C-alpha cells in the first residue's frame, strides 16, 4: 500500500522542481528554513522595509514539533532600541505578510552576521544558535502581544 497518495506525490514533484530551480541560481539547501509552515524568506524580504532594520538574516532554530522555527537575526540602526523593534515588528509585518511567516524570535546584533568575504554562513549561524539553545544561553527576544521578553 502506498503512503500519502497522489497529493503527496504532487507536492514532492513540486518541491524537487523548486529545489532544482534554486540550485541553478546558486542557492544552497541551508539557506532556507525547513518547517511545517512556510519559510522565513517572505520575512527576510519584508524586513528591509522597516526603517530601523539595517541588515537581516533568517535561520531555523530546532523545534521538536515543526522541525525548525523561524528566527531573525537583525542588525539595527544605531538609534534603535532592540526591545522596541522586536515588539513592534508584529504590527509592522501584519499588513505585509501572513502571520505564519513571522519569526518566532528575534536576535539583535551590533555587527551584521556576515563573514570577512561578505557572505552569510547560515549553516554556521544556525549551528551556533542551536548550541546556545542546548546550553540555555539567553540570546532571543520573543515578542508577545505587543511586548517583548527575553528568553533562552
């Protein structure tokens, strides 16, 4: 007996077609957040419209339920307050992208998360943050009902 039926096969064909198209453009598999919901690329594209966001990288943090959850690493304008930006990001994004594409958490960095050659190493960023989660290190800001709170 076949599992999933024709709908699953159709989804797999579409995923393979998209993977080939991205590979042709030089996009690596680690550049996307693989979760049970749509990935964080819509947030990435939209976040630059925020007047206080200078740079953004989206990675997936491990989650036992969905596989990964969207985590945004933001470099802000020097006059911006991290807690305020994280708290207002939900309202800013509400009219622009679906709620399922909003990050679950934010991280504010003072220097953009790029290496010496100017490339974003998402796999390295993701692995480092996964290790921080295992160590219960506090680095995330979780927005909640318009307010932000620090979390580990």
